[in-house]
């Protein structure tokens, strides 16, 4: 009897066979199920020698394995840190920064990277195919995400964050492409026992469970991504709450509840505000902080007797406006204070318009002390802002204010009387409020808005 160790020509698996010289046998590889015929030589010394594959791990593969371990480890630390934040007995506990589904996906990703790192270290053949598939998927995703935002979500090809996303995608496409190129080098494929005809087919047959598992994971991930970015409805303002007429001036927390958006594409909200009638006036904007699913809050500070006007928007969509009072704001009939005859020139501003003049009549049987003009800009490009100023008195009861464009952004420069060389952008919405006060303390307001067409 002759005992020989031969190599499967498909998957290179070592097979021990026994037989007589010149005997012909049929062999089925237990690794890949390849069937073949083998004839024992007359002289065992002339039998084909099985050369052990090169088991020297390439330096690049070692580096990739270490990087995979490093990424998975840092991801675990990030998860632990996020979990600790969510469990803190503090206001952070209500922010809902990390949705549970994303935590679960992070855990799965970390586990996959640990497994791939081990397989790379050991030179397991299947890990090479898994890495190639994942790299191709990542390259496709990095290319498709910016395009999807532009095509399906109608995000304009402009703005700082969009360009940042483009740079991020390009960098990672280059990195993943270089790794893909490296893994296809002959010495790397040799280390993973890859490079002979029929390897891929044999792997599919020999590793059916792994392949089926990867297909299931890919399908489930695709379903989660599709459903996660599926809109649950038009973004709208459901409610706004705050403490009405607080007796003592101080911080006022404004809470807004929105509807719509998607589980992954969290709705964002901003608040543009102006305070007046109190001790001084101010205007500005606040990014509303998340307090749970589609609930957001912002803290504003006013003075006793002040009124706070808020415009709430998401992206470049105005969701609504609200007015709150801090302390007592006089609204009475003891004087005849009134704001009438508001006109704008031109009446219908367009993208060729460089400025808009607002004229108003303010009358009272008491001396008028203040006539303020507050502006809130919501531009399609996402460049938004607010400002306030005193209206210019033209005659006894007529006041005027001019709104100037600023290049392509459609935002007022804030310099009265200076006309920059620019026009408004189509779709820009300008909310403005005229607030008047007379010597008796009586107040009146009027709110209008302009849409650039």
C-alpha cells in the first residue's frame, strides 16, 4: 500500500490517500466537493510533492488586521461612552443622541471587524473574498450617498456641508480603492490561498453558510437603510410650548414638537428670535437641541415687559412663528396707537431686485417713542439670519426701512443706506415685524412676509 498526501487543484486542500501502485481512484475533496481522478505512481518517490503554501504574512495584511482591531476597539469605547451619556442623571439623559438601532448597527460592525482582523491574521481564505465584497460595497455607497442627496432629497450642489461630504467621500473612495488594489496583488492572494482557477466557485460551494449569511445581512442592511430614510410625512410644527408670562425675567425655555422626517434622517430645527419693548432689544438664532424623538428646545433670555418673536424653521422650510411675553406687555385702548398702511416697493420683488423699501403709518394720541423693524431671512441655500433696527421717520406719522440684498445669499447687510451690488435669491422668504410703543407704554405689532419669486 502507498500513502500519499495530495493537493486539491481547486481549493488546495490537503488530502491523504492510500492505494496500490498504478491504482486509479476517484476522489471527492471534502473541502470544496471537487471530484477528480488520481493514479498512484509505480514509485512513490515520483509522486507529486505537495508544496506547503507560503505562510509568511505580508506586512500590509498585518497592518490591515491591526487597523481593523483598532477601529473595532475605538468603536466599542465610543459605544460605552455613548451608553454612559444616555444613563447619566442629567439633562443629557433626555437628548436621545444615539438611537438604539444605530447602537445595534455599531455593535454588529465592531464584531465584523474583529472577526475579519482575526481571519486576516490567520490568512483564512474566505476573509479575502469577504473583504473584497465589503470594499466594493463601501466604494459604491461612498459614491452614491452624495448623488442620492442631490437627486432624491433635492439637496443643492452647494453649501459647506455638502462640499465636506464630497471631500469625505472622495478620500474614502481613494483609501478603499488602494486597499482593494493591494489585496489583489499576487503575493497577498498567495497568502490567502487565492489565485487559481475555480477558487471563487469552490469557496461558494464550500462556504455556503457564510455566503448565505452575508447575503442575508446585505439584504437586511438594505431594508434597514431604505426604511430608515423613508419619510414618515411632511415636516411640520406640531406644537410649541413655554412658560407664558413668567413673573420674573430670566431664561425662557421654548419647546417645539415636530412631525415628519425619517428615523435616520433626523429632523433638525432652528429658531430665529427677536426681543423688544423691554430693557434693550436683541435678535439672533439658536440651534434647537434634541430632547427625544422630534422634540427640540432652546433657551432665550428676555427682560421684564419684553416680547419675544420666534420663527422656527427646519432646513430652509419655515415651520411657523410664535410670540411670547415675559412679564407684562401693555396692550390697551387707553391710547389710539395703531400701525396701518404698510406698503412695500417693489410690490412683487424678483431675483432682479436689489432692495425692498417698507413704508408704514404709525399713529397715536400719545407721543410715539419707538418704531422697530425686525427681519428674519430664510434662504434656499441655508444661509439664514435675523436683525433689528429703528425705522427712519419720514414725517409726523410715516416711517420707512429698506431691506438690501447681499449677493447670492439674499441676506441683509445690516448697514442702513448702503446698497451692495447683489440681488435676492429665488425662494428666499423674509419675515418682518413692525413693533411700536408710545409714551403711555402702550404697544402694537404687525407682521408680514415677503417671498422672492
